C-alpha cells in the first residue's frame, strides 16, 4: 500500500484531468517512473507559466496524447524535482498532502510541504 506524506494511505490526486504516471489518478511511486510524479499539485497561472518557460508546457492541449492541457485549479501529479525547482524559483504551486507520496520527504521536509498545502487545516 502506498502512503502519503502524513503516513496514511495515499489518496487520489485527480480523475479529471486524469493524472498519475499510470494515469490512474494517483501520484504513486513506480520504479519505472524516472521523473517521480509523486507530488499532487494544484496548478496556478504562475506555475504553468514557469513550467512552460522551463521547457514543459502543461497548458497547451496535445490531442495526439489525449491531453486537454491544464489550467489554474487543476490538480496534477508533478515530478518531484520540478516541484523542488519551482520552490527554489519562487513559483511552487500549492499541494495536496493526502495525495502526495511519502517519497517526496527524501527531498523536501514535511514542514516545507505543509507550508504549501491546501489541506493544511488538517494540522491545525
């Protein structure tokens, strides 16, 4: 069973748009996923612009991949290193702790993740 950063069962990130390395809605860890798509992020205009300028355009539809493009408010499983890069550049999107895989704790502290969490009231 996959666990989230809270040590609880990993919750789904999004089914619409359908996300996850396996397109199963979850930001699970898979050995074959070199990008570690384990951070459930809530897209913002700032992050989408940052990602596009960094060479990963997530907002433009790509019908050949059955990808409608993301917009602000959509939840999406991001690569761990992309979220860390966005954090370092001041463009990190909010995240959903309950749907973010525990392996991100190898790179980023829980304290930092909590500061960006939309499900932060869980701690208060």
